């Protein structure tokens, strides 16, 4: 049981480039989310999804797009990377979009934008 | 809207000493509270959660936390820490009926041999 898998583990981009961070879970979880982790700021929610075909914005959605075409996958797209998007990105999932379901986290993608 | 404040960004403590990591929250409605732990180069793992009932909740690895509604706090404690407890600890809150967890800024616990 792989849990939540994020790829790549590391990525370096130049300003203006685009890329997609991949997230897949094999637990049939309804809820999936993306967070970014920055020093001194904790984790901030970027986007989330409560099921296939449904997405919504979190605290810091600007510069990022998401889609949820299947239950398993929840990719995060950076359309035009900026240095301010240098961060560690975590994907997380839970069985249901309720308080009673703990989040399962991937191991993160460390992104550097130069 | 809810918010979470972790008052200490870093806490050094000697091995086998007790530790308390502080967390305060604010919300206009009822909330549920969580502590997550992040070991180096890993994602976060659930340590414990408070949903209702007894205000003292026990988690994994000997940690416990006490919910104090009047002081809007949810401090994490361990009576005797080990080297392996060195990690970053995050307090998190979710409003009842909401979908999303909001995290504090984290406390880095360093256990000194």
C-alpha cells in the first residue's frame, strides 16, 4: 500500500517556466489537498478537492491550478513559475472531507525557482 | 475564520526532561484540534486529536494534549522526551462542518543528549 505518492521529489525551474507536480493516492480517498510549507509560516492550503470533478481554492491559490479527473490523482500546475513559489509542496488526502478523517501526507516536493 | 498560534518556534530540551509545546487558537464557532509531527525530510503524521469528550487526549509515542476551552488552548506535553522525538510539531484546527485543516507555524523540538 503506497499511500500518497508525490513526484518529483526535487525540481528546479527558471522564472516563467511551467510544470506539474504529481500526486496520487491508492486509498480511494475522497478528499485531496495541496499545501505549501515555508519557513516560519507553517503549512498553507493552496487548493483542495472533495471528490472527482470538484475543486476549490484554499488560502493561497494564486499562480496555481488544479484538476481532479479521477479519485486517485490530483496534480498541481504552476503556469508561470515565480521565485515566490520556491517552497516545499505537500499533497494530502483523507477518506472523507470531515473533521474525523486524519490527513495522510506525501513526502513532499522541494521546488526552487531561480 | 479560525487561526492557530504556536508561541514557540524552537524548543530545546534535554533528553528525559519533560516538554510542553504551546498552541492557542481562535474561532467564532466550535472547532476540532489536532497535533501533527514532521520528522526530517518526511510528510506530516497525526499525533493526536481532540473531537469531543475528555479534555485530555493521548496520542502516539507517549504524547498527550489538554483542551482548555476557556483559554482556547491545546498544549502538547510529554513527561520524558527521547532523542527520537526531535522533529517539528504542528498544531491544527478545523471548524465543525468545514472541509479544511488550518495549521500553525510549527515548533521545532530539539532533544539534546
